C-alpha cells in the first residue's frame, strides 16, 4: 500500500473514530506533532540571536543579501561542475 493510500485511510478513520480512539492515537504521536517548546521560549537561543543581530548591526559580523548568496552559490556550482569535466 502506498503512503498516499495509508494517509487517506487514516484520514477516513480519524473522521469517524470515537473520542477514546482519537486520544489513544494522539498519545502515540503527540511528541512528534507538537514541539516540546517554541524557539522563542528558549532563552539561550534567543540570546544567541540577539547577540548575532547586535554584532551585525555594529559591523562586527558580515551580512549577505540574498542576491550575494545566490551569486556565490552559483559560482561554487559552476566551479564544481567544471571540476567534474576534468
């Protein structure tokens, strides 16, 4: 059975399953569905982001526009493909 077929059967089952079965299914996959915490609640992570922004705004760390990043990636890609032809 394909993943799409399994998904469709699960949708159909969940639509008609009683509350007890829905809660049991949810308990099995709850930790995969709902993240333990939101990134904004992680003080260490938020502090790191704030530090990076501060360093960027102070000119201590470089920043790149999306155009610069694309250009750089395209150059690397061209170099890579050239190396394959050698």
